[in-house]
C-alpha cells in the first residue's frame, strides 16, 4: 500500500507527512503491518527499524505468499 492511498482513504490528500510520521512511530509495526506502506514513488521509505529490515520483511512476505 502506498501513502497516497492511505491519505485518500482518510479523506485528507495533504496528510502524507502525517501518515508517514504515524507509521514510523508504530511500536508494534510487525503486528500492525505499516511496513507494507511504500512511498508513491515506489521507494521503500523510512521505517522505525530501518529500510533494510523493512525491505527484508516485504521480501519475506512476498516469498511466502508467492507474490
């Protein structure tokens, strides 16, 4: 999911930075899968525990689901 889809879903298309901040502060990020959110440019973007871990989690999930 991309940030722009989240801001449209909440009805505030100018809230990308606020959404990113909220996602980055999520203390239970793996249980609530904010790591799946990527920037509208397609880049991984920030993550509380680093972009390397975020990328690894996305790759692991894709391998397990065959996506």
